[in-house]
C-alpha cells in the first residue's frame, strides 16, 4: 500500500480577460455536439457562468474560458439538457410546476 499522498497544486480557471476563478463550482455541465466538440459550462457560487469549448481532435493545450451571461449560457445549453440538469445549472421552474390545468 502506498504510504504517501500525491497532492496536486491547486488549479484555478483563468478567463480570457485574466481573471482567476477558484476550482469549486455550484454546477458543471459537459455537452458534446453533433460535430463531437465539447462545450463546458461552469456556474460559480456567485452565479457567474464560465464557458469553454474544446475540439478533442485538435492537438492543442490551450483552452479558453470566457465569462458569459446567463442568457448566453441558456442559449447554448438549455435546449440540450434534461430537466434535472437544467434545473441544477439554471434557476428554471420545473415542467410540472408550469403546466396549466384546464
């Protein structure tokens, strides 16, 4: 059995504008589109949204992180997430609560 623990240095996300964001998030969602690109959205505890895009077939070590608005995040992710995942990432009412009774 190993007697030591390998501790990695603390990692933070650095946005394009140079802002560093802690590595603890309220929600993280990963989505793959029809072209096999990965879209990642992070929601911070300050209700900011950080967006990243990755093409796994390109050999690059550079990943760009951008702070985007909730509206932009919803336009990218909302239609492609299940109701539970959307509720976790966004503050959306559940479908059951929004149904009209006739």
